[in-house]
C-alpha cells in the first residue's frame, strides 16, 4: 500500500485545488457586488438576473461545456480576441478551465451571499448611511462582517463544487496530464483503463477531504451563531 | 428653523392615500408625532432622513435638503435616527458603534457617561438588555451632533420602568444638546413628559397641531374625567346594570341604567366620563 501511495501521481489533485482556489477568489470579487446589488435592488430586472445566475444549477454540464468550448475556441470572437491580443489559447488550457469554472460555480457563490445580505436588518444598513457611510463602506464594514456564516458557506461551497466538477472541465479542458487533467477527470480515466486501485485511492481521498471541509463549515457556523446571537 | 412642504402618494394597508405635510419646526423644539398605525408617521420620518423620496421642499436652518432640483442623501443630512428595533451593528462593541458614526472619542465618552453605559463600552450589543441597546442607539444617533434627531417609537419595545428611565435620559440629552427632535410615539404620558408640540396625523394629513395639553387632553366642557375604553361586559345586578370597561391596562365597573344598557353593545368603544365631583388621590 505504502509503495502504491509513493508511486502515485498526485498532480491531478494539485491541479484541482489550484483551479478551485483561483475560481473561488475570482468569483468572490465578481459575485460580491452582484449579490449585494441583487439583495438591495427593487428593479424589475432582478428576476431576470437571478434566473441567469442560477442557470448553471439546472443545465446539464455538457450544455454549458459545449457553449464554453465554442466561446473559448479560436473560431469565436472571444477566443480569437484572446489569441490575437494576448496570445493565449483558451480552449483545452488551464486558463480556459478557470473561466469555465467561474461560470459553472457562479450560483454557489452568489446565492449564499445574496441570502446573507437579504437577511440583514435593513434599519441597520440605513443606520450606517445615516452615520454618513457610503454604500461601499457599508458593504465592507457593516454588511460583510455580519454575514460571516454565509460568506464562509459561499467560499467553501464554491471551492468544493469546483473541485467536484466533471462534465464542464472534461469538455473545455480535455484531459491533458499536468495541464487540465484534474482529480475528477483522472478518476474517470482510471476507471476507463480499469485501474481500480488508483480509482479507489483517489475517490477515498475526495470523500474524506470533502467531508472534513463541510464539517469545518458547520462547526464554524454554529460557533458564529453563539458568538453574535444570530438566529 | 425647519421648513418643509412634502407630498407623496402611499399605498398603505387602508388603500391609497396622499401624504401631504407642510409645517415649520422651531430650533430646539421637541415634536411628537402621533396617530393610528398606517397614518404615515414612519414614512414622514424617513422622508426627513432622506431614506425615502417625496415631492416638495425641506430646508433646515437655511440649508436646502431637498427641493425640485436637489436631493441631499441621508449621508449628507446631519441627522440622528433612533429605530424601534435599535439597529445596532452586531459586529461592533458599544464604543465602536458610537465611533463608527463619528470618530470623536471625547463625545463618545461623555455620552456613555450620561447614559451610564460606560462600564459596558467593550461589550457586544447582543449581550445587552433591550433598554441598554436602545441607549446605545440613542448615543450613536447623537455622535454626529445632529441638527435633527428623529426617533421612531424608540421606547415601545421596552417595559414601563425602562421607558421611564429612558424618557428621563432623552430629556437630559435634549437639555444638554438642544437638538431639534421629532419623535413618533403612541404613549400619551410619554408625549406629555417629553414633547413641547404634538402633531396628530390621520391619513397622511395633520389634523391637530398644538401643545400636548391641547391635543391630548380629551375632556370637554364641564367633564373632569374622560376615558376611552372598550365595553367588555354588561351584567344585571338586582335593579341596575353593571358595565365592565377596559381602559388602558385596567378594568373598571360602571353602573348604568337599564335604558342605557339597551343602547350599548359589548365590544364597542365607549367613553367613561364624569362631571364635577371631588376625587381623592391616595399614594399607590
């Protein structure tokens, strides 16, 4: 067993975590203003934006993967623009994976943040405006610190969801070892070639880590509720 | 001097109504705003604070807060606002809540001393009682040395003893800072103790404006006592009838004749009054 573990290639795991970490950071920056806007607006465009944001939850990953692949390929204006301007090939590259993951995991970042913001006492936010603080300062100093459980849920679930994605990464990234072959795709490949031992080890590692991460989130949230007397 | 003339159409619980208020408020005045729920009191405060838009003009000591062209956002109006539910920042200590409004440590210390919160300044809001939280909220509202202090039923969630204590503190702060104040309240005794002027609002219009005595004392002519209450029961006792009336938190029995009893319906609003007699007052 020790021998197997020693000779095992863990690059796919490293790639998975790198992808998940980058996706979480980028998505946080993008989703934070969006979630804040959705929680505060009374605009008629709100349901439309919410529906678009939630699409990746219901779409088959192959649909999203297909459109992403099409959009990132050199035949589309977007893909061509990146290739001509920055010399980056997006399809079947790690950069392309990150972009695709951001779309795919978007609802998992936006929704917890939005519901966190919506649960805040409106009077409290208005008290901040009356105290002379701008919307941005209110978001950073009042809203965010008071939705820590939602914030952590958003970050962790986005991270975990990105580690766990399969269909989209397979379609957009292919399975290029060391570049786009992430853990979930690696397991698929192992099963294909009937290397069940490796598949078992990989899968077991995935289960244990996912469980530990989720456990940590729930413990943290319970502590937060006690500390601030949240409901 | 605050001059205002505002209009807004509202869709309240009783259907559409037009809020239309034009008044002047003297510097350092303490104005109570009263009336049934849904009469537009809170909306009026929110318009003053700039939290809601309305047509019209608001000018505060010569500075235009809003007119046809300008609209000063809440951030730029020098106001303090006390919410019924305190609305403190749960992630900040008592002291931080105050300093968030204005980085003035000296004023914060003074306000905390005045309201006896000094020993609690490092505590988080959720560990305080309702009365303590509302005092923090009051102090926070004073931190910007506001030109106008707005309070929306600030004491209605507190028990009677705590109300009395906070009424005294509000009075003390008003004496100390002389802040022009508009307070929404349903409690006549509270209004009587604190306010120098009362506005009675109904369906978005001011229907009565005067001193607390003029607006709140409901006796007319030779009536000495006059209370409004709800008729709970009428029971026959020998040849007379005894009506049980609920007034405020108390039940009283009133003797009525059989002819009077016929006209009364259980559950209706009644007025219990009496003409000249010699009441006795005994310390309770």
